[in-house]
C-alpha cells in the first residue's frame, strides 16, 4: 500500500481564538447551532481590542451560558434574567473593567425584561449580546417572546397565535429608543458576509463601551436545528426567508456622544 | 475619642456598614426601612462609594450578587414583601459562595400585611428561605448600638464563610432613635478574595476565574462533581453552626421562668423582668443574638434546672418552634404574641405590663 498518497501537509489556516480553552466549550452545542459562531466573533473582538484581560462576562441562563463558563476570561453565570442587574453592580464598583452580558432572547426579554429596560433607563456603561433563536433552546423549544407568528413550538403546538401569544418582540429596535443607549444593532451569522457585518456591530458596541458613551446592545440571530426540526442547511434558509423579514438586520442606533 | 450620635436604628445600619468598609449599597424603597436607603443615598456617593436605587428587590439582590462577584463588600436592605422577592438569589449567593449582607426590617404579614413593625419572617430568615436547603447566619440586634456593631460583625462573618448573612430587625428597632457610639471594630484578619472576578490580567497568577451557582451543571476543579460540592457546603454550614453561636442571658440564675425573645420584644421582656424581679419574682431571659445558629443547648440546660419557658414574639408564634426543639417536650412553652398587643391594630405593641401579667400567671 502506498502510504505516501495519504500524507497531508498540515498548515493552520484558522485556529481557535486564544481565549477558547482546549477542548473548547463549543463542543457542547448541537450540530448546526450558531451560538458557537457568535462566541467566536465575541472572542475575536475581545482579542482584537485587547480587552480580554480586563473583561468580565456575566452570562444568563440558557444554551448561551455553556460556552461562557469555559472561556479563558473572568466569567460568572447569573440567576435567570438577572445578568444586567449583576453586571450593573460589578461595573459600577470596578469602572476599569469591561463588563458585558451574554443572554438569550428569553433571558433578556422575558424573565429579564425588567433588568434589560432598567439598565437602559439608567444608561449603564455595559454591552449586551443577545442570542435570538426564536425559542427556548435549552428546555426543548418552547415559545419565546421572539417566536415568529405561526411558528410551532413545544408550547404553541398550533403555531404562535397573536390573539393568544401576541407578536414577536423587537429588542434591538426597542433598545434604540432609550436615551441611555449608545449603540443598538441586529446581526446574523448565516452567511460569511453577515458574519463580518455582525463582527463589526459587536466591535462597535465594545468600542462605545470603552468610550463610556452609554449602553450597547447587539442582537444576533441564531439557528436552533433540533428545536426548529430542520437540518443545519435548512436553518440557513429559514433565517434568510422567514426570520430576517421579521427581524431586519442593521444598526438602529449609533451615538458618538 | 469615638463619636456618639443620636440616630435612628435604620441609620445605625448605615453607620455600621460604613465602618465595616462596605463599598456598595443597592436597594429599593419599602416601609418601614426607607431611612436605610435614604441614608446610603446621602452618605455613600460623597464618600466615593457606590449607591444604586434598583428597580425592584429582585434587582437589588442580583446587584448584590454582581458586587460580591467582584470581591466588594456589598449589602441591601428591605422589609418583608421585598424579602420574599429576594429569596431566589440569596440561594444563588449561597451556591456561588458570595459573601453579602441583607438587612431585613420586618413588618406585619402575610402578604403586604401592614407597613408597621412585626416579627413574622423568622422562619424564612433562619431556615434558608430560598430554594435548595442552604443555611445562613442570622444576627438579631436589639438596640441602635447593637445594630451598628452587628453590621460590622455581619460583613466580617459573611466574608469569613463566603456566605450570605441576614441581619434581622423589626420596624420598631428601625424607627426608634438612640445614642450610638460610632466606631470601627477590629476583627481577625481574613484572606484576600483571590477568587473574585477582576479581569484575568488583574489576578496574580494570570489565570481567569469562573463563578456560578450551578455546582451540579458546571463542574469546577475544586468540586468535580455535585456531591463533592454538597460535602463542602455541609462542612461549612456545620462550622458556622459550631463556631458562631451568640446569645445573652439576663437574670437567668435561679430563675423559675425563662423568657426567650429577640429584637424589640427582648427590650420589652427585659423591662418586664425588671418589674417582676422588683417584686421578688424569679424570672430571667435568654436572648439569642444569632437566631441561626440557635442556642438550643442553654435552653436545654435550663429545662434540666426545672425552668418553664415563655416566648415573647410579635407574631402568631415562629421563634417558639425553635424553643420547643430546645425544650424537647419536657416542659411547657408559652407565648405572648401579636394577639397580645396593647391595642388590636397594626400600630399596637406588646407592652411590658402584658408580659409581666403572663409571668405572674405562670409562676
């Protein structure tokens, strides 16, 4: 047998971010989930801005917390929905730190709606990255405030009915209405171009935080293949054809002072 | 020379916290403890310390969680309905081993109850009121001076055990004004909070820190599985129970009847005992200063000496359950409670005369 043909020249073209531990927490996610991709963006931004050494991440409760706890930066998992309350205190007590929250759509806009609204009311110098996968992923795909009209979930078996469950919440647009908000945007990672745009949004948010302008918010659309009952590739199509029309991508606020 | 000032009990909370080195206060207005949050709003920012009025007691306690994560001495205060709201995250603080101080100025319950004094949160304060069976030290001051002093002990013990600590007051203690000597108390030195979140590059070892309240979900190197964490917790709770018991005895030598009371009713009881002793009636008091751990042993010793027991408590009877545990069913335990107030309203109080009457009835 000619083993020479099987020899592959190994050349690293794209490694893991330095703040990912080995094995990366990304291994905990379902195939086709976008959370890992979003974590990669945050990791790259923290490293490029050289703030990973003074960053403190406050994670909520949900799938998004799994990787946070394995990051090689200071991280705390907070009570469900309360990351922004806890982040407020540690940021005020330690103004030199870069405190940010990662939260799911349910964590931020359902159980944590009070903390979200009031952190923006107070204009806290924080950044929040919110993962929007239009359902509760961790608990098995139930209705979230972001669930699309007609979307079947474990608790809306006939699809979300506006007469019973109301309409999807638009967190990025809502955040933009607060005077205490410096930056608000919604991105997606379902295409390489959107990956790059989302990275720019997240970088903008952290730069505004470093400048101390106000509260910063980036909502990122994320796929949830098992709970959407779709393949990873079908999820990309759903985001493009159904989710983005409901949740338009772009910047909604970008204040310099 | 230490400063002596005439202040409300609620303000003594603030002075005690200030002298303990408390760096952040986070609270929400609720009667009858509004003087606490107002004191911090006035006194903390001008001293470069952090004050935030939160949007709810749920937010207050989660701000405490965040402040404690950063290694700072932080506290909140509330009254009974707000206390109910805080339970979930007090449990998270216990699970994440975050030291913090919660001051509870009790009012009448249940529900919204009344906005006046009462002692009706004894069980949730002493039994780990939130989910999951944690334990916390409960300090029960009975005067302005003791509020000021125990606030400092509270921060020390919270840090020592990395555990939430409750200071249990009542509306009367919060509202009455007394002379208080304001001075910092020295305690044994404690270890640096090497575990706190400060940003990876600010740690001496250059290693990142991760803190969470889910020992059964995220294993940590020191506690690789859920049961190993519970073993650690059990050891810590046992150590607190063994080491931190505090109580005061008053006229208990040769007493035939022992009163048990904390907070404002302990003041009332002391007055009643003085009146009774003046008439030659042999009565004394055991006043728990820690409600958890509870002084079961001294109560048990008094049972063996043939004492009867009378609990004086502004509720339908909660502290009495602990006294009964100490008594082990071997003698009678009586109650002068909220139904024995001098007038049957939210503003009524248990008066020394009523306690004296019961003392005489029992002896």
